[in-house]
C-alpha cells in the first residue's frame, strides 16, 4: 500500500483525465518512473502556460498517446522536478496532499506542501 505525504493511504488523483505514471489514476511511482510523477496538482491556466513555456506542454492534446490536454481545474500527477521549477518561478499549482506520494517529502518539506494544499 502506497502512502501519501500525510502518512495515510495514497488516494486517487484523477480518473478523468486518467493520470499517473501507471495511468491508474494515482501518483504511484517506482524505479522506472524517472520523471517522478508523484505530485497531485490542480492545474490553472497560468501554470499550464508556464509549463508550456518551460518545454512541457500539458494543454495541447496528443491523442496518439491517449492524452487529450489539460484544462484549468483538472488534477494531474505532475513530475516532482516540474513542480519545484514552478515553485521557484512563483508559478506552482495547488497540491492535493491526500493524493501526493510520500516520496515527495524527500525533496520538499511538508510545511511547504501544506501552503499549497487544495482547500
């Protein structure tokens, strides 16, 4: 059983759109997940524009990969390095703590995560 950053069972991040490294709706991870898709975020238009400008276009559909693009309000298992990059640029999206993998705590303090928690 995977844990979230609050120490309880990891909850699904999103089934629509279907997210996660394993496309199981959860921000689960393993050694194959080199991108560390472990932070469950609620995206905004500002964040999507930032991510696109940083080289990771999450808003444009790529149906050949089963990806139909994200819109404001969607939840998504974001790569940990991308969230940190957005945080450093003051563009970090909110985080769903119950659906964010415990391994994130190896890189980001809980108090920082809590400041960005979806309320």
